[in-house]
C-alpha cells in the first residue's frame, strides 16, 4: 500500500515538473508583507534572463523600470487595502521590466490576492511577454495621433477656405461694402449693423499730411 502511495506521489511530482517546465507564461506568488517571491516558475528565465533563485534575491525596484515600479506599488497598495476590506481584487496591467542584460521589455501581469500559510496575504500572478504587442499598440497610437493632427489641419484649412469664400465684396474705389441684397454701405455702417463694434474717428499721419499740408 505504501509503495502504491509513493508511486502515485512520484508520478504526480514528475507530471508536475513536466507541466512546470512547459509553461510559457511566468507563474509567481509574492508574500505581500515581506515583499518577496515565495514561488516563481522556471519559465522566468526565458522571459527575464534571471533564474528563479536570482529573481527571489532581487529587489523589486531592480526588476521594474522606475515608472512601472511606482505604478506597481500604487496598484499593490490600493489592491491590498481593498482586499483587507473584504473585496475580491483581480487586476490586469502592463509593466516595463528590465532584462538581466539591461534591455527593457513589456509584460502583461494578471494578479489576485489570497490568504496563504499562517494567514499571510499572498499575491498570485501570471506574467507574459507582450513587447511585440506593446510596440504594435504604440505604433497604432502614433498613427492615430498623426491622423488626428492631419484631420485637424484639414479642418483648419476648410475653415480658412470658408472664411475666404465669405470675404465681403468691397468697392476698390470708395470702399463701400455690398450686402446680400445688393445694397452698398459705408464700412462703418456695415460693421455697426453686423457687430457690436463702435467707431471713434481720427486721421492717420499720411491722410493728415494730405488734408492739412500746411499743418506739417
């Protein structure tokens, strides 16, 4: 009987190791209170360049890019607060990590809080490399921004053309303006009728010289 149990356990352990090695995504568990990994799957080596043992000994701020580290800490703090209030917290977000060789890359992380050994709060998560998808999304956003800017310029040109088409017909000699009915008005009269502007008359220097030559 004992041999059968040992055999079952041995088969289970072998199957588990095969399953563990075949996982492409990185599965991990973090002790929230100690802020350290208690488990991380071997696939982390393919994604980050670190072995599970190296990752466990690595401070969190060394693994994430500065902005992603701050974002992760904010998510963790807020999620832990809500979890302690009895809410079921599960989140998915993208973070920028730093490979062992120093190169940055992007991952998508899905994580959920749970109670572990001795009632300690644990965070279970799965991580996958989404660098290519992130690059495509960034390129898409850049193209959309360029399209939006192009449409804005087009709208500005259309507005300018509309304004030009709406230029007032003005006499090149007396400078009167013709309205839609065909009647001609002095500039002051036309503007006063179509706006709230008031006029105060004066004489510009060239006209002063022409009208009052002796005054100069």
